[in-house]
C-alpha cells in the first residue's frame, strides 16, 4: 500500500513540475501547405489564448520552404489585434535568400526554415485571444515552394 501512495505522490509531483515548466515554453501555430504553395488571397488567421502576464513576449513569423523557392523575399502584411482591442498593422519584407543567393534560414538537405521577428518585448496584461492575420503580398497568384508558415511566441525572461 505504501508503494501505491509513493507512486501516486510521484505522479502528482511530476504533473506539477511539467505544468510549471510549460509557462516558459514557446507557443507555436503552423499552417502547412499541402500543395507547397501559398495562394495570394489566402489570408491566414492565428488565434492565441493569453493569460495575464507581467512578462513580455517575442513574436516571430517563420517560413518552411523548399530549396526551389523562387524569390529572394516573402512580402506579407501582419494585422495583430490584442485582447484589449489594440490593433497593430505592419508590412514586412522577409528575406529568404541573401544577396549572394544563399538561403538566409537554417537548411537541411531538402528544405529551409527562415524566421523574422514581428514584435519584440510586447506585453499583454489582459486575458483573452491574440489574433494575428498574415496576408501574402507577393504579386503572384501563388507562391510556390512553401511547405508552410507559422507564428512562434517566445516568453521573455
């Protein structure tokens, strides 16, 4: 019987430790593109539940692309609506290839992952849903060579 109590205590302790560590982990949302392209008028919606926090966040946009990605950049527009109702809008010129033709992100044999900061050290003291809309601004009907894109939120501190 003492073994069962010990095991129950150990399991409960492990759950609390894991739950406590989750607070400092990154929050990632990813949109895969099954056909390996992003349509020009396909606006992506990201909804992130937030809890009140005195700590800030770094928010990143990332693109997972093939080595056949045809452009040097990926232009997009971001609209961010905070739980308090504040709206922030910004256009980004996301470098995928450097001037020498090499990919700017981290590459494996078949693909690369490039990242750009959307906001650094941004605070959300209210509970609610953070809404981020990403609009493809590349002047083509389809941007080929994209495996997917996503948002990563990293807690500060």
